[in-house]
């Protein structure tokens, strides 16, 4: 009798487990364009085809498709077809996505664009996404201009919300929804942009450096060039910072401008030391000091810039 009861219990348990098994939705994506990358507002626009294949006809993706972190979602095309007992849905979407940027190595930065798809009606107990990875997932000709796509990976995972969304039937404030995730790794074609942004800074440093070729007793000329260059570098930094989001870390932009400001300050200090030697009647010693200090200053400046730039490129 006990064995019969145990057998009946196991049968009911298996039957309930089968009934509560989540339906799968095979999902694929083909990205056609990524554009309007806005570093200041931390957003970008992505156009893509999305297809979903599933058997449960209650999944209403036409109305319940959700793209978390999307500022706007526009649907330009949508079609539904039935093949046997399977529903096939194809749609074309344009999403303006909000994201965070890593600008520590700007403009030699690598970014990770994140996109996820959910169904707002069914949680993970009823619906599970399964990535469809057959074929290519982006158009390399038109996807992104000025950048290189290093990788595009799709995956599926459960996203946990620490809330019951006001449902009194849920005792624990925790809900899980299946999420189809897309991760796009991109890197910038940066050398043209680098010179466009930093050329003014380097010209300002070279103008300050020219002080070493002006006689030490021309105090007004030497100090005037150095101070003017100092303000030019500060102005260049503020222009670049105006196009970037706020950051609490010390970025490559901060590092290169900081080095340049310090070295221009070194030029000013060396000018003061040379003037002091001239006032003491040691003109030959002042000229020798200028020659030695100018070579050492230029070599160290070039090496420091090369080190930090190469480090950013290889990061």
C-alpha cells in the first residue's frame, strides 16, 4: 500500500513538473546599423531585425516586447506566420539605447554596447529565450562608421527583479524574467581623431619649448610665450571635456594634458633659473643650462606621451 502511494505521488509530481515547464522562444538578431553614438548624453541608436519562433500562441510579442534601458523603441515592420504548430514572428526595430561609456582610454577606447529583449507578460516560469546563432548577426558594411566591431555575442539568462510588482499572490518580493541579451564590443579608428583633438595641445607645448631658443635676458618674451601656452592647453582640455561625459577617474585626456601643463611649468621654472644666472653674470652657464635642460625635457615629454598612448591602445 505504501509503495502504491509513493508511486502515485511521483507520478503526480512529474506530471506537474511537465505542466509547468517553460515554453522556449528561439530568438535571433541581425544588426543593420549602429549610429548617433552620443558620448555626452550616453546613448546610441541601433537598427536591427529580430525574429522569434515559438509554439505558445499566447505569447503576444507584438504588444509585450520590452527592451530595457531603451529610451525609445520604434517598429517599422512586423509580420507573423504559422508553420505547422510553430509561430514565426519577424520585426524590424530601431532603438535609442541609454548606456554607460568607459572613457579612461578615450579616444583609444573600447566600448561594450548592451541590448536585451524581454516579454513583459510572462516570467521565466512560462517563457525561456533560446539564442538562434545560425548565420551572421550583423552587416559589416553598414553597421558602424568610424568604429570596428570586435565581437557580437548573444546569450539568454534570467533577469531578477527584487519586487513582486504589487502581486499579492507572490509572497517573496522577487520575480524572474527570461532575457535575450546582445553584447557588441566595438573599438574606435582613433588616430585621426587623436590628432584632431590633441594637435593644439602639442603645438602649445612646442611654442613654450621655443623659449629655450630665446636669449635668457629676454624675460618678457620667454615668460609671455610660456604663460600663453599654459592657457592654450587649459582651453584645449575644456573643449575636449565638453564633448565627454563626466568621469571621476583620471582619463588619458587628463593624463596627457596634465603632463603638458607640468612640463610647461618646468619651462617657466627653467626660465626663472636662467634669468637668475644671467643676473649673477654667469651668461655662459645659463646658456649651457638651457641646452641641457631643453634636451632632457623634450626627451622625457616624448617618452611619457608615448608610454601612456601605447598603454591606452593596448588596454
